[in-house]
């Protein structure tokens, strides 16, 4: 709606609304940026927590290993333990360190297991179960077996007969002989309990199910293939139950319990081979941080609303003074703008009218909403008689109406190959004209289709000229074809003449033999049939045929070579073939054969002109392409760009018209939507014929 047709109040409300929306958008962007900053701060806090927690776990593990390594050294180096192990004195060894074992295990509740392994894999002594010994553990304890093989300290989580524990195995050497190993086992929850005690983080331990096959009892709380192996309080149980069913230890999860917020952190527990055996799961309480963030965002939002209200009142009070000035300025310049727009429209229409092609716009119902003067002239109507009429119903031959309706749908929906096509139109006089169309969809500001914009070039005369040139080119080939027929007929005619002479001689000598005479007559009949077949081949080639047919490139080349075979053989031209494309192709067969014959005849003439020894032509098919390459020395670079020009020939006047390659290019590129190209390769010229596969070939 134009401003001149609006009341001042309506205009004022619109401007205030725009100002309000702009202010709202600005504040929304500002609040969003602040929110993103706060969110990033929360993520940084989480990362700092995770890094600190990971470092704490690593420090606890390192400290534990150092402590128990020192304990192992104390037992083995400051007592007679090695001598007693060597002497197989189990009871004495137990008595030697019993008091220390009880002291250590009571002072360190995590210290659960202490045993001595022999080098052969059997247990020499269990301090925690002295009555059980001599059993073989290497089959179920890979760490024990590896300790005996590697004879070095091994550290990691491993399942024993009854539980998974953190183990430290120290090798035992006595006077250079390996006696076995000292095995310390520590409660698997030890690290979790330490973190919970000193960091105040809720944590639990999950053991992989495949490590629980020897357990007497299995936890009822599971995540994927891991089972809970920690005692939990009520809060931790709520946290675990709040995890989503799809939770895995591979990702961080944020959960809410009532008014509290928590983030998860996972630490992978591994054995001495660096294989996962268990997962430590910790819950970080970030309620304070999130509450603080919410309070900040709420405060910011309230402040923004107050700011918007103040801005609204300020604008409202000052707008009345501005409105009068703006309205006067608008009234002053609006007429000038309308005048310029009218001049611009007249100028645009002038440009359309002087264009030498039909330019037209259709709406979604295919009614003409605009056409230029050239389009009206081609159709034979005035512009007023055309605009508003349905294009499909009034200006197209009935036989193609359905096809053009489908094409227009493709243009509207931007589907398929819609940008260019050829079709006839029907003029006021009833005459049909052939136009080459360029199509594009018309879209509104939201990208929705509102019609079609198209331009059409009248190519009726051009196509008629091409047909005349094609016929002229074929007539120019007639002499060459007669020469080829002569080559084809020479040998059969010689044979017929020889047979006739033989029969005449037999008659003269009165040595007539019925069977011999019949055989010779059969031979004459066969040779006559061959002559007739040759005539059929040439007659079919010159037969007018405007219908496209389905064939293969191999069949096409075979037909062309059959026509020229005798001529090529007489010049001792070696033909090579490589067929890599067996698919069917739709094309105008005789026209395409004419292209192949033109290229072959040019190569043959070039061989003779340059006196090429061992002339050779290779024909290759691949992916709807035909390549024809010779060894005739190539085409001079200075004339290479001109060889497809009409009436340009490198032959003398009596041997060349200059139409052969020009018409070949027209046949390939305009009748088959393909490409005909030439280049010099190796020791000759190479022509490439690329044909379009499909039904959308040009009408001729």
C-alpha cells in the first residue's frame, strides 16, 4: 500500500512497530550472545573439573603403585623371604610376615590380597588365605602368566577367581634365578572412595560383564555390558536411575534431580595390556553454577524488557514531530519516483521490443502475461491479441501440446533438462515455425514459482538451409559412392565374365555337361545376389529417413564399413576396431553413418595425398563416443580451427566441396545434442564423436 493512501496514525503505528521489532531483535541477539558466553563458561568449568579429576585419579594410582612397590621391596630385600621361597618353606614364610600383613591390611582397608606365585604358575602362599595353595592360576590370570614370561613389574585391573581388583605384580629373583612373583591386590573401589572422600564427588565403579563370569554374585544395576560393583547411597542411586536408557560411558551426560544439576565424567580402567576392564563414573554437582547462570539471564531479560518499554515511549513522544516532516518529504519525492519508475518501465519494454528474439512470460496457468514486439511479429498477432490467452491452447500444434505441457511443468519445478528445447509454434496464418527456446522459472521473493520466462529464436530458415546443405553434401558424395560401388562390383563381375567364358567354350567344343553347367549357373546367381545386396546397401543409405532408431555403435560402424570396405581394401588400408560400448542408442542412423563415412573418406584421401606407407585407421567406441584415429601425419595447426567451417576444404576444387565436415558437425551437435571434435595425436588426426543418449534429440 502506498504511503499517500495511509492515515497518519496507521503510518505511525507501522514505524513504531518496525522500531520495536528492531530493538527486540538487537536485544535478543545481545541476550543470546551473553547466554552463549555463560554457556561457554559452564563448559570451561566442566572441562576444568574433568581435567582436575583425571589428574587426581592418575596421582592416586601413581601414589598407590609407589607405596606397594616399596612394600614389595621391603618384604623381599629386608627379610629372608627369598630364601624361604627357594627352600619351599611355606609355613616359615607365613610366620615371617604374618604380623606385618595383619598390620598393613588393618591400617590400609583397601589392601585385600597378597600372594606369592611360583615360576611354574602355581600359588606358593596366599597371606589372605594361607590354607589355599598349589593351585594353578595362569589359565585364568593372564597377568600372572605374562609376569612369568616377561619377568617385570606389571600393573592393572584383573579378575581373579572371585573378584576384579587392582593388582601390582613384582618379580622375585634370588641369586640370578627367577623364583616367581609377589602379587598385591587392592580393592577396585579404592580410587573411587578416595575421590569421594577428598573431592566430595559421587562416584561408582562398573566392571565389564565378561570379567564377572567367576563372581558368585552379580549386580542388578547395569549399563550396556558393565555391572555396578560399588556400594551406593540413596543420592547416588537416584543419580544412576536418572541416566537415560541410551547412556554409554563414551559421552558426557547432563542430568537433573529435583532442583539439582549434575554432569557425568568417566574414567576408563585398564589392565596391564591397556584393555578396558572397568569404568569409573563420577557425578559433578554444578547446581550453583547453573542457578547463577539462570539468575543472570533472568535479570538481563527483565532489564531488556524495561529498556524496550522505555524506547517505545520515547519514540512515541518524538514521532509526532517527525511524522509531519517525513510525510511532506515523501509527498515531495513520491511523484518524482513514480515518474522515474514509469520511464524505466517504458525503457525496459523498449529493450524487449527491439530484441531480435521472442521474449515472453507465462503465469502458472500458462497464460501469456507479457510478450515483446518480435514475438508478436513471429506469431502474426498484435500484442493485445496475445496477452491473456493460454499459450498451450492457442499457439501450439495439437500433436506436441502434451509434450510442451510436461516441459512447462519441468521448468516450473526445476526438474530434468528444461533449460533449452526446440518445438514448432502455430502462427495466425496457420503456418508452423520452428523456435529454439531458452527457459527459466519465475520466482517470487520467497522462492515460490509464479510462472515461466522464456525466449525463442526463430530457426525455421536455418533448419531448412541445413537440410539443403545436408542434401548438397550427400549429392557431393554420390561420385565417391559410385566409385565405391565400382570397387564392390569389380570382383563379382570379373567372376561372372570368367564363368560365362567357360560355359561358352564348353558349348563351342560340344562338351556340354549338365551338372557342371548347373553349378556354374548357381555361381552366377550367387554373384548376382551379391551385386543386388551391394545396391541395397547404398540405396538404404540414401533413403530419406526422419525417424530416429535404436541401434548400437558397433552396428552403426559395421554398416558404414560395409559401404567402404572394397575401397579401403583396394588402398591397403588396415582397419582396427575396439568396441567397448554395447548399449542401445537412439539416433538418426543414416545421418550418423554419413558422419563416419565423411571422416573415413577424408582419412583415405589424406593417405593418398601424402603417400602414407602402411596406412591404418583405428575405430574405438566407449561410453556413447566413437573415436576415429589415423596415422596420416595429422592436420596442420594453422588450419585445424577452420576445418568445420562451411565451404572450407584442404582438397583441390574438383575433389572437395568443403561441406562434409561442416555437415558432420551439424548432424552431431544440433541433431543429436552431441559434440564433434578433432585433435592431433601421436602420428595422425583423431576425430571424437560424442552422441547424446536418450529421447531428447533435436527434431529434423
